[in-house]
């Protein structure tokens, strides 16, 4: 909280400074989503020895559905208004001559609507083609990353959660954008560099994860009916090992992997396309994530975990109603080596296994007002992991991370009202 | 009454009805700039300016689009015909840009009379009004 207050103070100071030197034109905009939902399934397959994951999922009795692991948004069998609800207020001061300062404060239901500074940057437009943004910004990993909080801007209540999961969604740094057009095609290229720091709660322990040398590019091209997007991102991740494992960590991780001297390296890439054919639209996205060095050892195992996530979604705009359907899938292939104790001996084994989840979402968006949309959505998600993984949440992408009902399946229904102003 | 006279009355009446009908059904929209602004603009060029993709006229001078207020029929026609979107889509389009620092929607300045007045005073502005509102204070660059 102190950190947030400090940042808010800074932001206010920046805005005030701006106001005093120039008769800045200040613009206030905002958005809000009020969403409610619940699971419709019986039972639970959540790991009973859960030590990690997005939140404290119940160990028995309730089917759960994790709607947002980053903000701890979880539905269970009681109607809840928290997981998909959020708000945001944006203040932009236009200083003229292409210079502007922007702050965006958001709050999520999963985090008790506590105010967080999602964006706080200064933007300068050199000319029609070049723009530089410096400060706190969203990490533009996914097609929907930049405006993920603005429910009004897309057809779902929440974009598919089956894309490759990453730590954190914002960074502090610099982004340069070049945009231009050729014939009927608009295109742009963005490059960014920065770092981020995030506290991750894992059971009783809070560990600080720092991403340094966070860098990436985003290429985008669009014409009247097609939008194409490609992105690459990489980062060196450092975990406070002593905080996480105690002073004895060198005996647990001899090479100090994940420390400042030997950071974890991760590469992410994504491709997305959106097509419009009259009233029909199709949007699809593919993401891939892979560590460049063996992953952080968990439970004594270390290895390379390659993750893939994708979705395809289609809908039709019928007047003010937009019915839509989406299929999404995530797989993580683990190749891990670690010690296994069998009676009388201790030996290293290499295990290969896969965690997998699939989801189908069907819903309707109703634009009943120029500034508001009402959405109803039904999602069914299934754990299709290898048996070894089923119900074995912990650090993996299994049930403990995402919550399920009986037989590794969960159905969830949600209703949302999205407004912008 | 002679047959001729009757025919004439009938013809005049019909012409009147069809005129009224065409006025209602074919109320046209004009994209307008300041009379001293000599630029020629194609439909896609106008769309680029109103979608925030272009900030200048073909001659390189600054271009600032002004919109009619949401809910105006002229605005809906402009968004549908020139921007190829419906009212909700254009709102979602600007929401995506606005909250990600990529652009700000054009100012909504009021009705046709407000747009005409502002455009007539500032060579950088471009707006759209009903063709019936066009006079010498503005120059029409496109009519649809």
C-alpha cells in the first residue's frame, strides 16, 4: 500500500507540475465492469497439498474456476461479484506540441478493488510516424494485453485464459513506436525495454520476482478487414532466493539459478489475426513460451517447460446483439530431471509429461446503450493433463493453478455490465 | 376541369410527394473544410483523419477532425459510410486506443450548425454536416 500511495503521490505531483507550467488540457476517462458469476459443477479436484497457485483454493466440496490468476479472481459455487469486476480512471494532460502525461489507476475485484497504478507515462509524438512513451506501461504480450481491463473494448467478459501465462503484466521503461501506411495497409512497429518487480505470494512465503532486461517488439499491420499482429519478448528473471527458500538455499540450488548472477531467461512469442467479413468476425491468437535455460527447480526437479496456448473465436453482429463462441487450449510440456527415492536407493530420473487444459466459451454481448454493454457467458474448462499431473497443482499448470470440479471439469456462468465514460 | 389540367395537378402532386420522399430517404452528408483549404481528399484519406491514423492534409498542413455529438443521424451515417463501422464499433475502437495511449477520439462539438461554425473559422478543421446546411462559409470535399 505504501508503494501505491507513493506512486499516486508522484503521479499527482507530475500532473500538478504539468498544470502549473502550461494551460494543459486535461481529459478524464474511465471504464468499469460489474460482473457476477458462479461455477455450476459438483465436487473438486483441487490438490489437497496445495502450496502455491493464484489463491487459496478450497481443498474439498467446491468446484472452482480461476478467471484471472494475476488478480486472484476465482469463482466457486456461490454467486460472486468479484473475479471479473474492475474499474479504471485515466487522466491525460495534453501539454501541446505532441507531449502528454497519462496516469491510469485500476482496481480488480479479486484484489478487493485496491487501487493500482497500471499506467503512468509521458508520451511524446515527434511527428506523425514516431512516438516515444516512457514510464509505467502494460507489457504488450497479448493481442488484448493493452486494453485487457477495458471490457467494453472486446466481446467476451474475459479474454481466454488459456494463453501462455507469464509473471506480471506491467513494466517500467521506454517504448518507441513507428507507424506508417502503404496503400490500404496501416502498419506499426514497437520496441520496448525496461524492468518490473512483483511480489508473488506462494503459500506462507512472499517472494519478490524481478524481471530485468525486459525487451520486446510488436509488429502490426491492418487493412479494412484484417488485423495481423506478431510479437516477441524476452526477460531475465531473478527471484529473491533467500526470501523464498531461506538461508540454506545454496544447498538446494547449488548453481544459484534464478539469482542475480544466474538469472532465468525466458522467451515469449505470439501471433494474432482478426478478420471481419461483413457482420462476422474471427479472431485467433497463438502464444509460445520457453525458458532458454533449465527452469527454476521445484520439488527438487528442474528441466525445460515449453508452453503453448491458443484460441480461435468467432461471432456475428446482429444489430445490437453479438453471439460468439470460442475454443481455447493450453499445453505445457515438462521434461524434468530430479532425484527419486525408491526403497534402498536414490537415483536421478528424467520425466516427461504434459499438463493441458481446454475450454469452450459461448456468450452474447448486447449493446443496449451507446456507452454500455451487457454480456452473458458460459464457459466449460477441462483438465486434460497426463494422469501424473491431474489434481497436482503446486507450481505447475494443473488443477491447483486453475481450479476444477469433479473429473477435472468445471462449468462457469457469468454476467457482466461494461461501461466506458 | 379539363383532363389536361387534372394531369398537371396530379403531376405536380406526385412531384411534390417524390421530392419529399427523396428528401427524407436521401438526406445527404457533406464533408467540409475551411474555404481556404484547397486540399482534395479521397474517402480513405478522410477515414484516416477521423480514425486518428493521419494528422495532416495531403499538402502537409495540420488536420483536426471534429465530430458531431453521439446520437446524431448525420454522425451515424458518416461512421457507417466513411469509417465502415457501426456506432458501437467506433466506440470500442476508440476505447482500445484511448486507454493504451495510442490515440484520442476527435472532439464532439455538437450538431451540424456547431461543426459548420467551427470549420468556417479554422483552416485546420474538417467536419461533416447535412448537405442542406452547406453555405459559403465552408468548402465541400466529399458528398455522399
